C-alpha cells in the first residue's frame, strides 16, 4: 500500500477516535444514568423541580406513569448503584480524553476527579459530613467504574496499540 495512503488512514483514524470515544464512553453512560433517574428514582429530587421550571413536568409525569409498572422488576443495584457508577465512568473517561497525552500532577488529579467525587461522596456520607446513606455497592461501583474507564481509554486511545498487539501475537 502507498505510504501516503497509510498516513491518510492514520490521520482519519485520529480524527474519528476522540468523537467516537466521547459518544460511547462519556455521552452514552451519562444518558443511561439519567434515564434510570428519570424513570424510577424519587420524584422529589432537585432536578425534577428544574424540569418543572422549564415546562417539562407534564412530560416527566407521563414518562413516569408509563414506567411505573416496570419498577417492581428493577433490581436495587440498577436503581441506585448503576447511575453512580455510570457517572463516575463517564467523568473519568471524559477527563482522560481531555487530558490525553499530558503527564503531571494536575492532569492526574483531573483524571481522578470521578473517583474522588464518587468514592469521596460515599466516604463523606459514612462520616455524616454530607446527607445520604453510605452504601458499599455504590463505593464498589465508583471504584470499578473509574478503573474500567481507565482501561477502556488505554485500549481505545493509545496509538498503535492494536497494531503492536497484532505483531506480538502469533496468528491462530
């Protein structure tokens, strides 16, 4: 293959890599977490008041009426721990994307902020510094989500990783 064609493919891959990573690893988990809150979490949460303020309260109640019969089939971990884990995952993945290629304390703190906020909130709840109930499932979801986001980012954003792996592994 022509070397110029290879360079063109490499640059095209770089152009699409970040937006695809953003859609799959940041936007999608955030939307799924929001949908769980929208369908089955308490209607007394602060963001429900925001929906009313922008005129979406009728739509909110219609969606809730549709989803209420399913509530009995939703496991507790999906209702309470999954959204926390998804948001830690999305925040960690987003920070990795923003700080990709940077080395140093500041970039590492930004990348760790999902874990710090997720696990930190649980610890502060355990110590009664903030309202809420400490839950080991939420703690495990936060720590696991941050770790999986780092692994996914390493797999998806590291240049040449797949090509290098193909060279190292013998063909079956």
